[in-house]
């Protein structure tokens, strides 16, 4: 149980949380009264696991969206802290300002120097306002690009964590070239001379997510989602009713399992029972294992092969037919 | 050009002119002047009174930009499928069927080779009439192929964008077309093959956030609305009105996002000047026969 995190529980996970609460109460009373409750606790724990398995084995796409957006879900900084042995945060795009919606810096993964960066959401209202809910402005994407070219110059692999509702749709963002900033990153990431690994850890929201997502290997956490537009946005346009977001979530096939089946990602990182937000350390460990696996393969490739395979990977994306 | 395309153009222009009593006259949205349609045709749909740029049909850009009889369409058969089994109020395959019938095309972009003032170029024109010119797998594939061909044949590439953005019905497949086209543009750039992007009204979303903003030069037509997020979404986000002229080509020019706003009737001459500057004395777009 994560004690450091705040935020409400989702309706569908409340039965599990309540059961766990009962277990804690029982243990506390046993400690005071000296009653042996071991059997009962063991029974309830088994029940909690069964309940959890049951609920999580038949999640609707919309419930995945809710999990991906969970207030307790590990953020990029939560993961960085638990995965890397060193982290030197870096700031600014050198042109306009530092965008707090994107964090990044020099890190070490099991001793290997790497560059890590990602979208950063807040944990409560105040920090979410500061982080703009993980919605970057052009200067955020340009900071990301500056860091990535830095890594390229010093021949360090790049790891990105994706967790954003999307690029920020505001006046300043448009004036400063939101579209150009995203587009520029796509082209630049496609041509990087160092290995790149992207992990969608929460919300993979549209172009704002992809701006950190062109990579040699792309993974998604089990309950992460990835789509071309938010379910609300899709519902507002196609259903003319944002409240139809659960329908849009279903129609867009935005789960990790869908993306993997369509070979648009390279793998799914399993989450701890009950979701990544229930155990940040376990989630981080799973991500770390995947990163080590991917990098072990990628660092063995020479630059030319790496870049050729990356281009081939993207050229293969898409489903179409050709009439003669 | 096939009879099919021409027939389709007829159907489409009829559909567009619903509010005009008889197809001979059209009211300028800029100044309200009533314009004779034959005259509009001759002026590439630029209002003779105020210079307002009315929508020009996708295939007409080929006539506008390329030398007569130099056009060779490529990849015309590449067509969308329904990888997600997508359904909102209608099934995606039904929407595709309607769009194909209305436009006579397989998808929302026309791609091919031709000559611009004698210079061999690869040209793509997005067709807004086909599901809002939205970017799906078929468009991504056609543009990627066209750019790869430009790269291997060393011909300059031009894309005329007019699109509402990504094709939601293909969700993540659609999103990845942004990466796919941008990845090919990275190669073009490394090989010194010019790529010019022209944004016409409107250019938005995933199209702007990929190839449309990745030209060696980015050009816009006068008055064209160009942006990432649509005006309605931005209004909702900021909870207020947008400044006058926000997201117009002139606005983008002022903010440093476009190299030039070019009047439609000067486009071909401007492109020729630019491409000559890029290609002269280099092994790109060497004048000569288009077909090898």
C-alpha cells in the first residue's frame, strides 16, 4: 500500500481498498487485545487477492483510462527516483523558459550513463497547476529536444517516460509554434544516433505524447493508454457529447493490449496487482527490467543499423490495402 | 486525369455550392461581392474584388503548380481499411464508402510526379473533401512512398496540406503516421533533397504537427487558418475569446512560424524561384524528362 501518495480511489477499486482496511483494523485490534487473528487475516488477504484479480481481469477500456490517470499513479519523477542510481535534473530550452510539464536529466541505469526525460504531472491541485497537468508548451518539447541532442553528442542512450493528456491547447502555445515543436521532435528523434527507449507510463495523449515517443523500442505499462485524441475529445467530435468518452475509449482501442496486438508497440510492462499506483517500487522495478533488456540489445547495434531499423519500424506502421 | 476524377469534381462542386441558387454565381466570403463562376475558375478562386482565397479543389492545385501534361499520378490505389473495427454513430467503412463516392478517390491525398517550371518534383495534395483531409494509414503510406521516391530519384518534394488533422477512426495507427512521415523527412533532409510545405485553409492537428511544419520552407496561403489545436478547443481551454486574426497565415508569419504568405496566383513562380535556389548546380530536380 503506497502511503506517500494521496488522491481518491476509483469506484471499482473501492471494494479491494475496503477489504484491506478491514485487515488493517483487525490486525490493529489483535495487537491491542492479544487475540490470534492470523487465520482470519490470511483468509481475508487471499480474498483480497482474488477480488483484485477478478476486478482487474475484466477491466473496461474506460477503467484503464481512469487507472492511467489515477491520482496515485507513479509520475515520471517517482519512477526516475526508483529506477536510476543518479539523477541530475536539467532545465530550460535556452530560448523561452523552463517548462515544468517536462522533466529530464542525466542519470545512471545500473551504472550506465543515460539521459532520461518525460512528462511530469502533479500529485495534487497545487503541483498540478505548477506542472500544467503534464501538458507541455512548445518550450517543453524544445527542452526535451535539447536534452536529446545533448545525449546524442555524448553518445548516451535516451529513455523517455510518456504521461500526458496532450500538448497544451492555449494561446501562447500556438503563438510559439506548438505544432512545429512537436513535428520537429518527431523528425529529430527518428534520426538520433543513439539508442532510444520510450515507455508510456500513464496517459499517452496524442501528438503531445508522440513528441517524446519516436524510439527504437516502445513499451506501455499494462494499464497505460495511448490514443490519437483523448476519449473526451473523440466523443465530443464524433458523438457530439463528451460524456460518451467511455464509448470512445472502447472504439479507439487505446489499451496496451490493443497497441501490442496491432504491433504499434514492442511490449507490455506488467503492473503489480491492483495497478502501478498500489506499489510504486514494484512498478518501477518492472520498468527497470524492461529498460535493461531493451538497452542490452540496442547498445550492441552500430549507428547505421540502429537508424535503418528505426526507419523500417516506422515505415511498417499502418494498415492499408492497394487496389490495382 | 481520368474521367472518374473529373466526374467526381463535378459532384463535389455541386455539393459545395448548396447555398448558391444557380451554380453560375458565387458570393465572396471576404467582401460579399457576387462573382461569376467562370471568372473564378480563371482566377484560381481568388476574388477579383478583394483578393480573398476561396477553397480550391485538390486536383486544381496540380493544374496550378505543375506544367501542362507533366503529371503522373502514383499510388492511386492505396486505400484505407478499418484496422480497429471503428464505429461511432456510423461505421468507419461506411464513412469511407461515402467519401470515395463523393470524391472518386481512394483516400484523402493525391500523390504523383510532375514538372514545375521544368523542374522534376514529387507533389502531394491533401483533399479536404475526403473526410476532412484526415491523416490515416493510407495517407501516411502514400506520403512516405512519395518522399522516399523523391529521396531516391533526387526530386524536390512539395506537399499542399489542407486537413482537420488525424483520422480518429484509426486512432493510434493514425498518430503513428505523423512519426512515419517525419521519419522519412529526416532522411530527405540528410540527403539535401528540398521539401516545401504549403498550408492552405484549413491545416490543423496531426498534419500541422508533422509534415506540414517540417518543410525546408513552410508557406501559407493568405487567410489560411493554420494551427495545432482548433479555435473551439482553445476557447474552451482559456475560457475567453481569441485575438483577431489568431491562427491565420498572417498571424503565423508575424509569430515566426511561416517563411512567407504567398498569393495563390504567385505560388508557381515563387516555388520555381525557391526550388532553383535550392537545386541549381546540384544533383537534385535536374530538368529533363520525368519518366526514367
